[in-house]
């Protein structure tokens, strides 16, 4: 845009600009804030989100700590159902492990979309992280007020570098994402192409890790890995209720799809899809 400049901010400028905007939404505009951080593992998306949680909490006179970070939608919903104070920051980290778009029919995916679309009146600041945005359902993605494409961690300056995007409706009425607009330090309206976040206050461990966070994540992921290992040994001799239910619904919606297409949509093999359908036919007979 001719009257705007592109800006790459210093950590203190970028993160404070974002924190100020979110706090204003909650405190002045009587709104909530739903923000997504997306990037491959190791890029710093979780730590950038926690840093923003800290800054917004400070502006609203609240605190943010390990108890505000969750890895399952059930724990997330338990937190918001406890009705903490308005402006509370709640983080759902690696949301795709529990509410993946490939399993859009699950209660977890439904609950996340429902809260995202109806939770404005609670006034919470919710951050969600995932490697890619399309790992979450389309409905939920459409509700983000701000998203960050996390690029990398600058190990020298101990900062996370991210590209900020905001929703924008084009002339045809279609929603898209564009670089965040705001006031630059010079006072001009600018397009922010990069924002730098500092690390969370507790990221003092080896390799700048937040040790307690890493331990909490491992306590959630290890049982999940072990359960998946057991399920891999089940094989095709046991029908998984969720797979058959979802397959029947998907086949009804797309009668022209091949078994390969149906299986790909659900994240199961074509062979297992064929097994489920043949078993369903034999049960009917």
C-alpha cells in the first residue's frame, strides 16, 4: 500500500504493540482474543505464545504461569469452566494432538470450535499453537483475531521471530489474512512483516528451556505415545468405533468418493477402509 511502510520491529516494540492491542480488546472493547501461533517443531511458537500471554496478563493486572498451559481440550475446557477472572490467559499447546482437523467429528474438535465461536462474553485471552493452521478445523481457524507464522529462534538475541497476520475482508467480501497494520514507532501507519518476541520469564534452563513446561508436556505426551503404540498392535481384527462411525457419515456425504479418498480424509489406510466397509456389509446381511 502506497501510504504504508513495512516494518520489522525490535522485541520490545513488536511484542508491546501486540500486547497493547489485545489488552485494549479485552479491557476497553469488551471482547475476547483468540490468537494462533503456527510453526514447525523447534521454531519457538510455544515460547512466543507464552511470552505474549505474560505481557497481556501484566497489562490486565493478572498472572500467567504453568497452570494456564494445557495440552488437551478437556483440560482447557475445565479451566475456562472454572470461570477465572476476565482477561485470564489460557494456552492450548500443540492443539492438533487432540483436536486435529483429520478427526473433525470428535468431541474435542467440536468443543474447541464451540468455545471459539461463543466465548466472547467471557473476555479471555486464548492462545493456540500447532505446526500448521490447517491441522485445525476450518471453522475454528476462521475465528482467529490474530495469527503468527513463526519463523525461527534467534539464539544470539534470545528472541522468537514471527510474521503477524490479521483477518481482512476483501472487496468481494471474502475473508483473507494480511500483514498486521498498526502505528510504527515513527507514528506512521505501517504494515508489520516481522515481530520479535522475547522468551518467557521462566525459560532459564539448558538451551533457554522452560524446564517445568517441558516436564508438564512430557507428562501428557508419554501416556499418549504409549496408548498409540498399543493401538498400532491391534491391527484390523478390531473395529475402532470412531472409524466406522466417521466412515459411514463421510460415505453418505460423498457417495462418489473412492475407498482411498475416504480413508485419506480420515487418516486411515485404504485397506482398513475396505475392511470396515466389508464388515459393515456382512453385518447387514
